């Protein structure tokens, strides 16, 4: 593997890891909110996460630089 390919692959991996961590954080936040206030139930599903990712890609150049479907 060339150094250019390795650099590109690592950059893509960093973006994927960031997206994963954001999804986990949002899921945990939603879980804790629902546990603390069962009367105000919130959800954290694929459609919501997709909207969040679309917005993050819109405002974050380094994230937008990667593939939308790695």
C-alpha cells in the first residue's frame, strides 16, 4: 500500500470513528434522559442520526471531505 493510500485510508477511518462515537454519545444521552424523565420520552433512531450526520457534514469541512458511504 502506498503512503498516499495509507494516509487516505487512515483519514477515512478517523471520520468513521468520529461518526460512530457521536452516535454512541447521542444514544447514551437519550437513554439517560429517558431514565431521568420517563414522562418526556425521546428517541434516537437511524433517521435522527442520519439528519445529524447530514448537518455535521454540511458544517464540518474535514467530515465532508470523506465519503458519505465509506
